[in-house]
C-alpha cells in the first residue's frame, strides 16, 4: 500500500532550505535556532517518519526489505542512529507515493545516507548530488571490506551445497525472475545477492516452483 501522503509544511520546507544553505561537506550544524525535525518512528532500513507523520526516504540508497538478508540489521542500525533524534533534510524531492526523498543529516553533520552505505546496511542506487563523492566512497569501502550485505552471508560466492548449484536472480521491477544452470553462458559471472531476493536452488523444479524461469542464455 502506498505510504500516506502528507506534504511537509511550509515551515519545514523553510527549515530544510536553511539546512541547504549551511551544509557543506562535513560541516557541523551550530546555528542555535536550527534544530531539525524529530524522528518518531523508523519504518525500515531506508525510511522513517518525522513528527508531522510525514514519511522520509533516504535518497540515493536502497536497504534490503525486512524479510531479506540484512533487512532487519538495516532497520536496527537506522533506528539506533536517528530514532527520537532531530534530523536535517537536504535536497528534498517528493515521489508519487507522497514520500519526501532526501539527504538526511544529524545536527553534528553526520550524513546518515553515507553511514548506512559505509557499513553495508544499504547500497547506493543513484547520484547523491553534492554528496555523491562521499556516498560513492562509502559504497566502495563496504564492498572492498565485504561489510554487511556485501559479506558472504548476503552475497554468497559459494553454494550452500555441492548439489545446489542453480543461481536464481530476482528482478524486483518487472518480476522477470531467471535461474541459471551451469550450462548457461556467463554462469560464473552471475552473482547471487540474497539481499535483493536472489537465491540458490538445488533443482530446476525448485526454481520454477519459486517463480523463476530458465534464462534464455542456457542451452
């Protein structure tokens, strides 16, 4: 169900505009009259609500759904970081569900988007505006160090069993879920990202039952 539509008040927009004027890189927020918006609940690893019940989604990243590998950890991490605290929004945009998509800062200048990506609780998806270098570097750091969703548990390079070698790739956007057997072209290059819904299968029948179809690249 689409999130409840509740547009940020003009006062909050002015506050966000003030944030945009004072945020530069890692600059801390020291203006005594600017306190940001209080977070009243965390929905999942990349979205939360502020005091007027407006849903905010962190821009330029995607955390796993709660049911997927790393999803619960991402929700806990975001909760510990911002729940009950005040946050500052920058570069806000609204989506078709009425959510506000934004870069999110703590008053000390911490970029929450960067934090979640750096420790493997989420991955980058799109450009982060002026903060793109920071967020991209954070994503590279998590991948290189195999943190969180990029570790072996959520991004396994080995099958769970020598008899379970079929790779299933879940396509979130068009549900065209494909599985790859060892006779498929580029089989070795196919990655299993459990944090995105990918999984290993022990038989083609098992893959088909789960809603996957055989890739056309297979013989």
